[in-house]
């Protein structure tokens, strides 16, 4: 079974990691025009949030 983690990057998106590789980046700032995906708008919005890691599956 693949190892799936969600990594909330500092001041950026939630990265969905599968077996240590980035599968996709999900917006968590609310400013993306391509929701649910991050389009980089968090930079212009000066989004601020800490880094966190949550393991979903082993
Ligand atoms: S986190 Fe990147 S656009 Fe929202």
C-alpha cells in the first residue's frame, strides 16, 4: 500500500505526497482561481500559515 501524507507547506499549499513524491498541490489560502489546486496566488495574497505534516495512510 502506498504511503500517503499531506504536507502543509509554510505559507503555501497542502502537498499530497505519495511514497515521498508530490502528487498534487491543494490550495489552502482560498485565493486560487483553479480550486481545489494551488495556482500560486497565495504569494500575492501574502498567505501566512505554519508547516505541518499529517500522515493519511501507510
Ligand atoms: S495555497 Fe496556493 S493558491 Fe492557495
